[in-house]
C-alpha cells in the first residue's frame, strides 16, 4: 500500500461469504474522512406523551473509499478479474429526529421524509478504465437507503434502556 494511506481489510461474515465468495475479493478500505462540522438542530418541539421532535441537518463531506476485485467466471471459473475502486461521499443528511422517553427506555427514530445527499465515484478496470457508472451509483445508493430505513425510520426505533428501568 502507498505510504500514508489508511488501509484495513474487513473479514466478511459467513452469510456474506456464501453470497459473494465466488465473485468478490475481500474489501479494502482505502480512505475514511468523517468531516469536521457538527449537525445543526432547530425547531425543537414537545409532542404528546413525552415525545420530542428536532429538525436536524448535517452538511459536511464524509467519505469512504473501498478497493476490491470482481471475478468473472465465464466461460470458466476465474476466467478474468476486474479491479474496482469506489468512493462514497455523503454531503448532506437532513430530517426530523423523534425521541420518545418512557419509564424504562428511550426510543429514537427518524421521520420517513429524511434527505440523504450522497454520490458514488467508481473506477473499474486497470488498463481501460470505466469511470463513474450511473447505474452502479444508483444501486449502491438504493442499498444504502434500504439499510437505513428498517433500522432508523419510523415505525422501528433504536431502543436505549434507561438505568434502573424494568428492563434492566
């Protein structure tokens, strides 16, 4: 690896290995930048039964760079390989954050109308390079939304138990 670059490899889980072990090499993280700004909170309001809503907006450049190799298995196993380098850049996240406080826990969730402005730059190949394929960007950003929605968007919520509550 080049001097000064941040490189670490992540081991795939068993489920990921079974799905991708034949077409994808391990991922190598080549760049991480978490930005330097803070989220802006505005229009805080108290709703019924201990629910607090806050509009948040986080505008900053956060990036994640990944390198890997895609294996081609036609006409036979590992016939060819395609180097892939991708950089995901998240520029803006905005939405309404709701916090429900009960006797035993705190529930945090986002309202469905959140905004996530993100872009993916990609380079495939080593000699003849294919750059910034719009369909690849669409697929990756759709998967990012699919990951966020079931975990953070209402009705599901992140639940944090309170000390001394009935659940602890």
